[in-house]
């Protein structure tokens, strides 16, 4: 089977600022109970994904384009760019901010413990 990605825009994701664009690659059913999200994510300048925890799952980010600030479980802020991988362990929290003047694009995969 071949199909197109499903595009969706959500506002104030996890309490963050602005809108987040998702290109859903696989939906929850297609992940066969192993996870809930596999998507290409776009944060426009000034937008963010708010701080949230992953209980029973994890969500690595792989940065494709642009630059942003990853806020880790302990509050550490790290500037990220293309090729960086943001690792979130099961039970930890995180957020992502785009404080630049370019779009920030990354892959996100939420998979179960």
C-alpha cells in the first residue's frame, strides 16, 4: 500500500505557543499498538511545543531543518540544528521552542516502553 501523508495543524500543542504543523507518516493504528505518533513536525518562528512528560512511552526528535531550543527533563536548554537527535527517556519530560527566524522541522516518533 502507498498513500500520502496526512497533514494537520494544531494550536497550542501541550500548552505551547502558536501552531504546529504535522505531516503524519503513520497513524496510531498503523503503529500496531507499538506507539501513537510518527510525523514530520514544523514549528514556525515564535512557536513551541509546551513541556510535557512521557509516561509509558518516549519520543525522540531528529532535527531536519532550522534551529531551535530543546528543553530537557531537568530544565536544561540546548540549541539544536540539523542532524541533532533529542533523546527523551521513558518517564521524562521535554519541550521545544523555535526562537529563530526560520521554520524548525524535525521527525518525531512516540513509541511505547
